[in-house]
């Protein structure tokens, strides 16, 4: 039985199917939106947290999709990746990008939570406070997944 499982996980050249699939940015962005929207939305509905169900499709999934697009586009660099992004160990690249995107998202969320109520007609509300958690967590997950997927496909394309 293990031989069947091994054959199902490999393609004709002996590579795993996940590694042989090309990195397609629109597919990564779509997945980055759909996965957290479905998971957090379901959790919000099951637990009766209406604000979580709404945030699932807005701040959580929206942040994930935007970050996935920005990180994926930056990594692809017009189809030719930057030399150092393929030379640095996968974990180091992932940590560097996660710290950058999560820090930027946290700063943006903190700024929005303080700036919007004082400079616009948007009242201070719980959803603004929720941004402080939603944005950095979404950015962290999207960056990690996109970076690891991208590095998996670049490693597979090397001779």
C-alpha cells in the first residue's frame, strides 16, 4: 500500500506534485483571501461572534490577500528573482519578510485605530481595536505561506 501512496505523491520525473506546480500569483492571492475568510467566518458563525464573521471577509481576508500580492510580486521581481532571495536559507528569508510585513501591518493598524477617530467622522469602535490583532496576524500568515510556496517552486526549478 505505501507504494501506491508514493506514486500518487510524485509526478513522472520523481518530484513531488507540490514542488512541480508553478508559482502563480493570482492563485496565491485568491487562496490568501479565501482560506482565512472561510476559516474565521466559520468560527465566527459557529461561536456566534458576529464581529469575527464580518472581520473574516474584510480586515482578515483583505489583509491576507493584499499582503500575499505584495510579497508575491516582490519575490517574483518580474519573473527573475533577486539573487539574494534564492541564496538565503528559506527560514531566514521567511523570518525577515514576516518581521517586515507584520511590523508594517501592526504600525498601520495602530495608526488607523488612533488616527481615524480623531481626524475623520469614523467613531472609535471595537472594530478599530480589532485591527491591531487582525492585520499583523493576517500579514504573518500570508507572508509565511507565500514565501514558503515561492521558495518551494524556485528550488524545484533549479537544476
